[in-house]
C-alpha cells in the first residue's frame, strides 16, 4: 500500500464552499469510481474549521503507485485541481 499526501491552500474562502468545490471535482462519483478502479482505497480530506485558515490536507491510500500516476496524469483530473487548490505545499 502507498500513502499519497497533498498539503496546500484552498481557493475557497469558507469551509462550506471548499466542501462544495471538492464534491464537484474530486468528490464527483465518476471521479471517485475512476480512482477506485485504479486502486484508490481511501480518500480523506482535512479542511480548516475557521475562515482564518485556508490550509488543507488530503491523505489517500492506494494499492499501487502506477494507479496514482495514471489517475493524476488524466487531463480531466489535472483540470479539476486548480479549481479547488490555490497552492500545493
């Protein structure tokens, strides 16, 4: 198993709009199904609880690193990331 960690800053200014953006992009059922088909076993998102902080953390567990590479090389996945993420640290 492989752990993928993504830490960064959200584009959205409130936790609620961040949740809506996540659910429209990475949380979209078709995207979830594609990730799971490639070996994504778990997707955990940690977002701030106050508007003062825009930092977030994503932890995914994958079966195989080739699934991670294939998933994130998909053009549709790459186009969705800038919508949700201002900066990846």
